[in-house]
């Protein structure tokens, strides 16, 4: 649940919203969320940062960053250890993942690594001087681009079927009050729904139109000349879309009603299958990806407790953290969209995630 960095320009979103208001169409959720999250007084401009309101996998355990560092090392090996190896942390929050990945890298890899944190907010004080702080990802990188809980915060429009079962754009006011637009959907929105989230002609069904997320992700993948792009997020697939959508809010660690006034995070699950940008893209569950990268939740043997009690406590804590990252019904259900670009071999992802069975891929 992080702020997006490659989206349709804010001025364009704002212009569309203003034109809609003047034309009597009101304002959709995409424009309202863009201002509420990333405007001058937006939620993600607040000093406490995302970690003040919710935990992601990055905050749950250092094991997550260690796994991402392992993935970067495998990408590095597949590329033949290039002299300039990039790690790009999309929607970096306050730089937590970038900092931890850099710390977890072997010395020889860290010496060649260019670590970039991409974020709209200002660079936090005290961040490692080796980390570049950017407003957009660098072009033509060789290495790994990783977007953890970015796409769920790329603002999207919400559609609801009216009393006749016809999809209508949902308008929203600053207090969260909603109404349905009187006119038909614009053609790009309708085409996306038909392709990825068709709604039966029943009143009250809802969908989030993921078109801006696909555009944003395609732009991110296009920045990778050779290497791998990964989007990790809570997701759903065609055939199992939630009938009433997933738009919600978060404030101070609790789920709350979505209100576009800058007081809370606004997020919706991602149709990752609709975002895939390359023919070689795959989606795997986070639990399987992390297991393949060495994160396991096995409890340490009780014999260790008698030999080395401190080591046993540390191992038990790591097992608990690993279990949280891979739990069914929780973070383990997240999807990882993996997009290899210019990697050698007939099955580059098979080499990077050697322990993921074919039947575990989505």
C-alpha cells in the first residue's frame, strides 16, 4: 500500500476531473483518490509515512528484504555479474526496503549495486547516502525493479451496475458520499471491463477499473533493459473477482470507510493478470516465491534450546516472522507478478525461483 510514481500525470487527472465537474458529471474515485493521497495535503505527504498506519511485508520482518536481496543476487548471476547492477525500489515509502536490501547484499555485489528509491515524498533524513532518491525510475536499467504494494495505491475509477444492471461510473464527494453517473461509461473503461472484469447485468455489483495500473506497470517494466521486474501485491484473478469490489481505507492500523479527504489510505486489490506486460510474465503466490528464496517457517529443534537457549529464541523468532510472511489468508496470499526482460535461457524464471512447482503458478 504505497504511493505510485509512474501514472498518468497528476495535471491530466485533475484536468479530467475539472472537466467532468463542469460538464455535470461529478468526480470519479480515480481523481478523488489522486488528490486525497498525493495532493499537497495528501495522506502520503504526512510526516509519519505509511508505516505509521499499516504494516507491509517490508515492515513485518527483515526476512523479506533478505529474500529480495537473494533474488537480486540471482538476477546478477543470470546477467553475468554486470559492472552496474541496479536495484530499484518502486514507491519506497521512507526507504526501508532499499536500505535493508543494501545491507543484506554480499560485499562484492553491494560494491557494484546502484540502489534507487522511487518515491513522491521528500527524501527522509538519515537515509544511507548510497541510496539515490528519485521521483521516477531510471531508464534502461540492468538488474531488479521491485514494487511492493505499489499498484494497489495507483488510483482507479470504480464502476457499479445500476437498477437495470448497466455499469455506471461511481462519483464520490469529499465526505465519501457516492452517486452513479447518469451517462454511459467512457469507451476505454468499458473495453477494460469487458476484457478483465465483466459484470453480470445485476444491480449493485462493483468493479475497480485497473486500466491506469496496467499503464503504470508497463511503464515500469519498460525501464528494465535487462533483468527482472516484480510487482508484489494483494490481488485477484479473472474468474474469481470480488463481486462488490475491494475499495477500502486504512488509518492508524485499522480498516476504515474510504473517504477521499486525505485522512486515510485508499487502496483496492489489484487485477495482476490484467497488468502483465510481457509474454514471459508469471504470477506466483508470495509464500511460494519466498520459500524458493530461502524463507521457511520451520520451528527450530528443541534440542537447540538446551544447547544454546539464545540461538533457539532467535531461530524461533525468525520462524514466526517467516510464518507471517507466508501465511495463508494473510501476506502469503499476495501475488508476485514476475516479468523477465532479456534474461538468458529458455526458462529464466525457473532458474531464479527454482523451488516453485509449475502447479503453484497462477
